[in-house]
C-alpha cells in the first residue's frame, strides 16, 4: 500500500477473506496490540495514498550511479511497478515482460525461456 496505493474495490469484492481484513467501506482494518494495555485494538486505514515511488526507493542508497545505471534502475522500477500492479487485469503479462526495456542489454536482447 505504501507504493501501489489502495486495493481496487472490484478485487476486494471478489476476495474470499476481505471481510477479515477490510471493513464494509473497504478500508484496511489492522489488529494491533496496544503497547501500554497489551489489549488488541483495531486500527482502520482509510484512503491510503501511495507515499513511496519505486524508482526513489531503488535509487535511495545508490548515490554514485552513472547515467546508464540510473536509466537501468528506472527501467527496473517501471517493470516492478507493472509486475506488482494490484489489479490482475492491468498487471504485465509474461510476453510483455520478455519485451520490456529493462531486459535489454547494450548489445543484445536477454533471452528468457517461457514458462511451460
């Protein structure tokens, strides 16, 4: 949720266990232990906004990247964002992954076998 935002309501309506983790308005419901009383409390997270960008997270610890390496990191961040899309209908397909720019090396395409 930190990077991709809230779960699509359409997906939550189909989910088997959404009633255990989401309330009637599809707000995330977390059960946590109160540090003082040690009692279980329910914390509701409504309207979560993506607070982190995949590229920023990947670049955060790498201050000495060259421009070519920075481009590769951005391509990787783009690919990961497409792979981790919460909506299965929008998620990148295997054939599209093979053709993604992040799999392209400077001189040749990286050959990946297709799954059976």
